[in-house]
């Protein structure tokens, strides 16, 4: 029996969707190395980084330290390891560490602050994710009675992932660092997407991060490298970080094969991040026009977009699953919340296709 025209049309549409490349908006970690990165990786001069004699890793570390105006830097396999290494250097078991409640290094790094560093998180929820000194000060336990855990570290996240990619104004982070240093508490920056913050504010990363005691930033998020993050700080701090990295199994051998891609990402990718921000704003504004969908546009400051689907009467997990079946990938972050991230492997046409698919799903409900 021959299919009816409607059935044939549906089958043709399904097949067409399968052949289209995925619009992957799950994260900016899903990017592929560029041809230039692949060539650099294939041709990289290497050594043994545990012996500190991999020339490509050494160039990457020197360049990262230079860009951030620091004495030294160290290459680590992941941002999670970079944050943990910093916490191990700044604290000792039994201390407290202050985070915004949804901070990545508090919520999404396997509780390593407690499980490995042996510290207790002290957290505070702030709607836009941006802590201020008046919020932090009541959480401090400094030079208090001996049987109370002492605050050893404050961790800020810029941009703040789960608050929607919001950016710390420099005067706010500077003020936190100044007050913290007055009471003898160091401040670490989880700057996984600090270059996005730099582009959003129009200020160099060296200026934005100058008062932090240590900074971690990712090469493998918006900058598009296949793997790796950097930790920057004083020479003394990085010497200690090298020991902690080894303790965690992060000492790598011929890592120049990876560092070569990181060098290209560090030098070239920040100049194109504004495109991701423009695409995120376009996406957010168009999402806000869909029936039952809402976006807090004031939080869309960089490349992260959260939108609420409560008004559709549909569950976010179900909608994300339907999008996935049609080759648009994203993630539900709550019963009615969905997150999408723009990056170098999704252009404006991909954003428009994602919007078209979502519009179709919602209109069929």
C-alpha cells in the first residue's frame, strides 16, 4: 500500500531533520577544534610537563601569566581541577569557604571543597548571582572563638553560569577583594568565562582580575580549545599549585599537544566572543516573543540564556527531549527552566533553526 501524501511528507521531514547537523546549545564546552588548532596540535613541540620541560606548555603558561599581569600560571586538565587546586592552596581542612549558593565550584564539582579539601561551604543566594561585601560580611568567621570553623577563602564566579551569565561590575569585585584582604581572607576567582565578562564590560582581563589572589579560567569553554584550563597567581602560589596538581593526578606528560590548541584559543578567540553575545541576545529576544515563554532579558549579558516555559503548560524536560529528537540540543535545569548557550560552532542560522523547531513544538502542543 502506498503512503498517503501526508504520511510521505512527514517521513521526508523526519529524514531531512536527521541529515541536518545538530544545533548544540547544551554548553560552550561542545565546540570542535578549528583546523588551525588541529594543525598546531599535530606539529606541537613537546617534552615532559611533570619535569616542566614541555616547551609548548611553558609558552602557554607564560602567555597566560602575561595577559593576566601575574608572575606565573599553570596548565590543568579542567576548570574543576583548577578551582580545587586553588582551594587546597588557600585553605586547610576544617575551614569554611564562602560561595554564592549556585556557584559552580560549590554545586557542580562533586562537592570537592568538602570531599577533598575538607572545607565547609557557607553560601548565600543572590538572584543575579553577584555577591557584594554587605552580603558576604555576615557570613565571615574570622578570628572568632577557636571551636568555630574559620573563613579561609571567598570564591566569586565571573561570569556566573547558573544566574544566566551575569557579570560582576569591577567596582563590586574590587570592593570585595579590598575588604576581604583587610581581614586577612584571600579571594579566588572562578573565571571560567572571564573573557566573556571582559568583552561585556569592555575591559581587559588583567584589569578585571587584578585584586584577586588567584584566578582560574577555561580554554575549553567560549575560547573553543578541546581541553584544559589555566590557574594564574603569584610565583609562590603557582609553585604550591604544582604540588597540589600532582597530588590530584593532574601532572601530565607531553601535554604540549593540547597546549598548542590552547595557545591559539587564548590569542585569537576573545576577539570573536562578541558574536556569541549578539547571538544570545537575538535568541533571548525571540524566545521572549513565543507564547508561554519568558526570559529575564536583563540577565542576558553574555552567551548564556535561561528561559521559563511555565506559561506553555509543558514540562521543561519534555520540551528539551522533543527539541533533541529534532536535532536541537539543550538542557532542562528545573521543572520549567531550560538553558541554552551560544558559542563558535553555532551561527545565526543555527539559532534561527532552533527557534523554528521550538516554535513548531509549542504550536503542536
